[in-house]
C-alpha cells in the first residue's frame, strides 16, 4: 500500500465543489482528510444559510457596525486627553531629582566575619608583648623573640639552599 500525503486545502475545496473529481479513494483511507471535508461542508452550509437572511437583517448589521465605528474615535480621544498630563509629570519628576541631588548614596552592606577566638587571643598577647606588658609575661617575651629569630634563620637557610640548587 502506497502512503499518500494529506490533501491540500485547495484540493479539498475542489472536491467539495465537484465531488466527481476522483478523490474518493483517498478519503476512504484517510480519516483526517474525511473529517476536514465534513468540516468544510458544514462551513459552506452555514454560509449558505447566512446568505438567505432578509435584507432587513443586513441593514441592522450595517447600522450596528457604523455605530461602533463612530463611537470608537471618542474613546481614542479620551485616552489622548488622559495622557496629556504625562509630560508634565515627567518634568516634575525630573525637577525633583535635580533638586534632591540625584540618587541617594548606596547603603553600606554589612558583612559578617567569623572571628576565631584562638587568633584573637594570639593578637591580644602580641599587643601586650609589644607594649612592654607586665613583668609576669617577660618569659613569654623571650619565647616570642626566639620564635621570630628561628623563623628568620629558617627562611635564610631555605633561600641559601634554593640558590645552591639552582647552580
């Protein structure tokens, strides 16, 4: 069995106007095209019944449409009048901004810092040591000085080793 594409709208319209065209075989196999033909036939029947309306009906329709057309421009004019104050408001807002100095400065953002209690203790001990603190902490002063000297000597020895390895 050969698969045929669906009928185009033009082919369906031709079939409705002239059923002897020979598309019946496709319509027997294709439910989608058959449903479309039925829908088009209903539309044509609806158009034919609309064409059978008396002249009085069409006169009333024409009058209603013309009434709507004449009422519409008044709606547009009232909208334009309603927007007439917009430029004045824009000038007023601009003047207020210029007089107030523009935008306010941004508020500073508060950042929360996690404080390490051990680090704070070490900093306070170091401050006391640098301020020639109490006599009771004198041994700690010697200890801190020894640590600093060892750190300096370790840095110097590491630098000497690095330069000797480079050669």
